[in-house]
């Protein structure tokens, strides 16, 4: 099972729209996939006491990571970095088993011209520190508002091909 992690809790996030496209691509590849969306994080996780004892409502989020054969992270760029809620989510996960030897792929999503290059590179450092296996084929989506149609679907055929290539390659990476 691949877990697609939507790395923001912002409503109407473009990362979520890209996640739906990737979910369809993985299903076309006949690969079990689930979307783990940080917009659904339980409010109890943000209480200071959650550091010491994780709320029961957080368990499905941790299990979605722990049970994943691979993790595909969709990360938006906010002010040259990745969203704080994503770092907080990573910090709340069990250590070290959440990422230890877990394959991870990255897709960056940005309105700007660099397609979330910096946030992806920042996350790669964190995941490498946690001994994850980093899939090297990253996709950087720049000008995301220009590649989505009014329904929120990827309308750019070249981008769609890059996402398909990334997903197929990640599945191959997982099987090795």
C-alpha cells in the first residue's frame, strides 16, 4: 500500500488536487493507495499534552504511515519552506520506525517558478536523517494554478506524463 501524504491542512489546497490525480494514477497501476490528508488531523493533537501522550484520534494517522509500503509526500511551498503542520506531523509520529527504511517519493507544488524545490530538499534532509529510502525522481510543479483546470484536475499533458512516470518508477523502486 502506498500512502499519499497531503502535506498541508490549508482548505482548497492545490496539493490535495494533485493528490487526487496521483491516487488515480496509482489505481490505474493497480497499486493499493490511500490518501492521508493533514486537514483531517484531530484538534487534540495540537494540545501541548500530545507530546507526552498521543491522543487516540491520532492513531489512524500513525498507522497509515507505519503500514505503508511506501510514502508519497505532496508538499506545497509556503514562504520558501514546507508547512509547519507537516513538520509537526512528522514530529508526532513514532520514532524511529515511521521512516526507518521506508521508501519515500516527493512531489513539490508551488505557485512560483521553482515548483517547491526548496521544501522538497528540506524534507529530503529530514527523511534521510530518519533513514528513509529516498526515491530520486522528484516532480516539481511550478505555476500550479496554470496546470489545473476549473475542476481541479491536471490539464497539462506533459505534467500528467511526469506524474505517471514518477508513480510507475516509485512502484518499481518499492518492488526492489
